[in-house]
């Protein structure tokens, strides 16, 4: 059996990658490369456990896109990613870097 937290992280990373690719392409800047990872934290909360945060890390190669526009578009992707929406009660952070 696979670790369910690893599966959740992989699903979230894949969903964000697809959403970023879609949003960047729609904005006229199809990505050359995307790499997304997710770290899922679980903590004891009360008598049980809860997923308390997810840290998404994105590296992208995109031609003709400035850092400010990249940040705006990737934050929009995070907000519109279906997995992010499903996990709206969890703290989700995004560190996004535009590679040259």
C-alpha cells in the first residue's frame, strides 16, 4: 500500500502543473518545462490527526514572461486548481520560481 499523504501530494502537484500549463498557455506563454512537488504535513489535532498544510514548489521555464506576471498567473492557477479547491480548509502555500 502506498502512503496516502504521498498520493495526495502527488495528485495536488500534478493538478497544479496541469492548471499552470493551461493558464500560461491561455495567456500566450506556453511553458517549456514545469516541475511541481508537494510536501503534505499531518499533525495531531485534538484526539485525532489532520492534514495541516501543503507546501507546493514550482519551477518553470517560460519564454517571454516577466516575474510579476508569472507570479500573478501561478497564484491564479493555485486558486483554480481543483485539488486546491477541494482542500480549501488546509493551509496551502506556493513557492514559484521562473527559471531562465
